[in-house]
């Protein structure tokens, strides 16, 4: 397509010079001071004309004849005027609220707004700065446009259905008017649209739809014509003739529809809040659209001014059915009920309630997975008062919230929130949440609101234990150092290469540029046997990388993980074997243990050694790790740490759904389960350091918030700027490591343990 | 200075030819090429290359419409620069939009009867444009020859933007149908 377009563009360059000359535009004379697009009145270029004698002769003849004709016409006119003076009256213009023509200045429309009176009164907000520095067709069009492009262009195929003269007349009408009103489909505003065109030219809907379908057939065979093809829904909307349906189908996504009026961003920009009120602009919808208005390409100054105006309106609580819940906020994420309420209250499928706008008519499924850092959604916990549960969160920079009223827990409201008081550093202010009118409301599909079987809980993934520190393997190193020569985090030193059965040579990376090495524990007691999952690179590719691409961050040589088994025979000789990790991993996942008693740890978990860990897995609903391990007494025990997904400091929750798979796995009876605290599993890996952060849950919250006198709870997370409330900004980085310390008030505390806390 | 006098300077191989050309037509050229190339440095380079080319072509050529002649050269050089930079989509913001629009006029690859060379294609386009009334011609050429924006065209020609957009859309459609009818392969 590009080459062909090139040819066309270039071939156009060689058309007749007379055409080129005719179309020459007026450019500014001083381009150094103005960008292309700022047209300043200059002397237009006049091509030179060379007169011949014949030209001069014709000139004089026509001049004389013309003068004679003029005299005759004027004389006749005077005579007629004199005869009919009394019959002539001055007429008032027929059309009320006349709009003025766009002023005929040569400044770009977007750098100096003409004096325009809109059909419903003067443009009221003259305080707004110029929206754009330069013309940009994309930004300017989404600022102005009411409808999608296909709705505002009448193709030639449609033209064939109509009277061409009438069409031309309609086009010319467009030149005369330019309103800045809230637009309607009726075309009294200078903007063409298909609906108006059909009515004015009296073309039947059926004919139009047939013509469009024919066009569609053609355009489907071409590339890059998706914008022109009408969808079935769009054709149906046209066919219906229903204005509301047409508006909702074809209005620009940046516009707001109220009744039959469509309000563009430009209208909003140039009108006041009082105008918004008078027009009935819904606050909730405007709040929702606001986040997309940063795509308008406004200057910083213009966007700031616009945001302030919009926010002021949104915060003014217009709208009869606003649900406003004032929550006294004790801080984010530390409510002991956070997790449970989410599971029981917000979790589930919700269908749109009657009265929702079309774009809200989607089934929503809320699960804990949705509120994750990966999805750029950051929940701040769940709060409640006598009226409702509210979960505020940030979604892509937009402060949203979910609300369930206690008096009708089967209805989910989706709303927005604002902080109304930020006098303190650490979020002890008030959060005011706005529910919205029935336009954005959902009904719960599943009636079993509190059915705990809704919890997934099952262990979905058995992960690999990753070794990250050297201390744990100190007992292994001496055994294998001589034979293995691997350099692995944790101090292994050994051979960094091998050749597989296909003859392919593999090496371990010696450079950090390829990212951190990951070594996984797969099994073995670390004394006579050890199996580790280690990443290798194909040797040839690795050497190419080193020699040619080492500075190229995007280049990665082919890699593969292998399970490396070290075994020491009776003679003390260590042998290594390599198998693709996937094979071993699958085997490890299905391995079962029998003949042991499954119990759960009471009290702090001991510092575990490698040989103690049997299996690690992930609980889906709780996003936490499950560890099966062999206790010092030889028994197999399990631990299921829970995490909230953000901080990991939740109180406990029943681990019923986790217990059962473990029971099955170990072929044991169910026992009392203990809950511990940890951090969320990440990418199916399980960090060894998690094992040192398990604690007992005895039914009370592990951490209590210390209240009064502005005390706060701050959590410092290793290798992360933290999740500490009060950070400037509402975005939280991903928790990525062990909680090293926490603070209550001004006192720091090292590591978390119940004894210290209590 | 009149264009005819400037041309005489070229024939006399006087260096004032370039100076006078720049005085009279430089601003026009810069503005035009800026719209295609998107930055002043490239535009300046393009204009300088245009003058060099003029120096090579005149004599023996003696253009009737000097500005049109210069415009043509400047435009071709600008398009070639974009091609060399492989930067069609990164040219001036106006160019990219116009370029995309014009691609709608490309004929379908079905029903192709003949391939045409560039000269023949230009003749076809010329013939096509002349079949339209003046207003449609000007709108089309201002947009796709001179890369003017829709509001600029509307302001220059005292038309509504909606009308300009509609005219362009329909002309593009007509061009496509015309090329398809001619069985032309591009």
C-alpha cells in the first residue's frame, strides 16, 4: 500500500502547471515566526499576465458596452423604485437566534476563536485559554467532532440516491452556519450527518442501507477501510430511525449525550458550570469521560483549566440519585475485613441494571484477580459504615470505587471518589465516594451472596522454590563444589556447561546483562543429592551475544531451563545429569506422598532447610503460597500463608479450600489449619525468603492499627519504594520482597512477629 | 522583480537569480515543504536543493508559470527526502494525514487491465481533475498537492469545514472509481 500511495502522491505532482498555479494557497511571508497553519493576511501571489494588442482591443470594447448596459440597468431600477416605493418594506430576518457567519479572518480557527454566538446563547466561558498551540487534525477533530467519521460523510454511492442540486444546496447551507450549540441530529449547526441528510433529501432509509451495504462489500476487499465499513449494529441504528439509538451509536466517544443533545468536548470547554447544570450534564458520566479528555491534546494550561472546571462540577454533587458515602478513613489496606468482604460482597458476576447507558451494558465479573498490580488497579481496602461497603481503588489513574449498600446487597454501584481533606500526611482524611445514578448499576447474578463455595481457593499452580540466598546451601556447597563448578546464587561453583543428547552445547550465563539467574530447588536432601532448576543458554547463540550484541538490551540468546541433578555415589564422586526442566517439573507436580500425618504448624515456623520443603503451590483465590514441608519430627506438615494482594498483612481467613487438595495430595485426614502471613506469590515462583515470614493466626488480626494522635502504620518493603500510605501519589509499586520492618508511630520495629506486635 | 526577469537571470547565469527567487518565492517554498517534512532543517535543505535544481534546469527550460514550476520541484524533492528517510509516517503531521486519505483513492487490485508508467498516471490524474468544477479542483489540490489542512482550506475558500471534508471524500471516491474504470494498476 505504501508504494502505491507513493506513486499516486508523486504522480499528482506532475499534473498541469495551470492547475497547480490555480490552487496555490496563501502562505505567510515570514515562516520563521509562524508554524504552518497560522495564516496571516499577506499579499496573494498574482501570476503575471502579458497583454496582447487583441486583449487591449477586447478590453475597451467590452468596457464601453458594459458601461452602456450599466446605465440602462440603473435607470430602469430607479424608475421602478420610484413607482413602487410604498410597497417595499424592510423584513425581519425569518430565523430567530441567528448565528453569525464565521468571521472571515485568516487566522487559524484554533488559534483565534471567531466571534460565534451559539443557537442557545452566547458562549459563556471566555476565560478559557486557547486549547491548542498548533493545528493537529487528530486532536482537533476529537475536540470538535460530534459523530464518527462515517456518519458525517455522505459517499458518492449515497449521492446517487438523491437530487444532486439539493445536495449542493445543503452543502452550501453548511457554509453559512456554525453553531457551538449542543448539537442535535437536525443539522441546524453546520455539521453534516447522515440522519439529517436523509431527511432533508427525502431519501429512504432502506435505500440508504442498501447503498451502504454495497459499499461495505467493496470495502471489505480492501485494506485500511475499516473506518468506512458500517457494522451491523450501525446499520440497524440507521434503519431504526430512532434518534436516541442513532446518537448512542454514532456519537463520538468523547461526547456526552443528554436527551437529544450531544455535547462535544469543545462545548464543555467553552461553557460554564451553570450551563452544564442547565443542560443536565450528568456528573457521573462526566467524571467517567474526564480521564479520556487528556487525549484531547490540549496545552498544559488549557488542560489544567479544563480539569479544574470539570472536577468542580463533578464534585458539586449534582444529580438526584447520587449515593454519597463519607468514610472516616483509618488508612488504606489495613482493615481486617478487607479480604473477606471482597470475597463475599464484591466478588462475582454482575449484570447491567435497567437504565444503564449502552456502554455500561456489560456483564462485570469481579474477582480478586482483577484488582492486581498487573492490571494497574490498586485497591485501598474496603471500608464500611452503617450504610454501605465501599472499596475505593485507582484504575489507570481514575479514582473509582465499588459500593454496596447494606440495605440492598444485591446491587453493585460503580462510582468515583475524591479525597476531600488532605491535611495530614498519611491518609487520615475523609474519602467521599460518589455512587452514581441508576445509569451505572449492576445486579448480582449469583444469589448466593455469602456462599463460601464461591471461593476458588484451590491450588492451581505448583511452583518451584527459588533459591536466593547462599546461607541455606552452605551445607551443600562443600559436597558439590569440586565436581560441579557452577556459579549459582548461593555459592555453588561448578561447570557452567554441558552437551545434551542431541549434541547441542549449553552454557550458564556469566554476565548479568541477561538478567538475574534463577535457580530453583526441585528436590534432594542437599547432602547426597540435589536437583536444581538452572537456566542455560545455547552456547553458539550465547557467544554471538557476547561478541556482537552485548549492548543490545533487546537481544536474548536462546535459553532453556534444565533440571540438574547432583548425586554423590558411595565413593564420594559427584555426578550430574541434565534433563529439560519441564519434564521434571511435571513429574514433581504429580508426585504424591503417603504414609505421613498431615498436621499444621503451631507457632512460628522454624527456619527450614532445603530438605524440609516438599512442595510449594499457589492458592488462586488467596494469591498466596502453600507450602508442604517435612517438619523436624519427620512429619509432613503444611502451611498456607495468606496475603491481601497489596501488603500481605491481613488477618487470617479460613483456608478450607486449600486444605482439601493438600489432604488429597497427602492422602490424609483433615486437621486444624493454621494461617500464616506472607507475601503474594509472584509468577509461580516462590521465594525462599517467604518461609521465614510465616506467623500464626489465632483468630485475631495479626496487626492492629494504632489509633489516636495521628499514629500510623507504615510498612517498608524490601527493594521497593513501598506501599506506605502517605506516599505522594496514589500509585503503589508492586510489593516485591520481604517486609523488613514496620513502624508504629515513630518507633521502628524490625521484622514482623506476633510477640513484638503484642 | 517579475518572474520573467528572474528567469532571464538564470539564462544569464547570474547568481542573483537564486537570490531573487528566494526573495519572491522562498517563503512559499519553505511553508509548503514544512508541511511535508515536518521540521525546519529538512525544509531548508529541501528549498536549497530546489534552487540547485532550478539552476540546472533553467536554461534550457523557460517555465511559463514560475511558481508552479518551483513548487513542483520542491514537492518532488520533499517527497524523495521522506522516502529516503523512510519516514512517510513521520513526516509533517499534515502530510501523514493527507497521505493516508489519498490511499483511499487507490484502485482495487482486481480488474486490472494495464499498468501505467508515472507519466501516464499523471496524465490520467490531470484529466480526472479537469473533469471537476473549479471548487472541487481547488479543494482537492490544496489538500493533496499543497498539503493544506481542512480548516485552512475552509478559511481560504470561505467554505464550511464540513463541506470541504465532504468534497474531499467524494472526490477521493470518484478518483478511485475512475482509476478502476480505467483498469489502471498502480
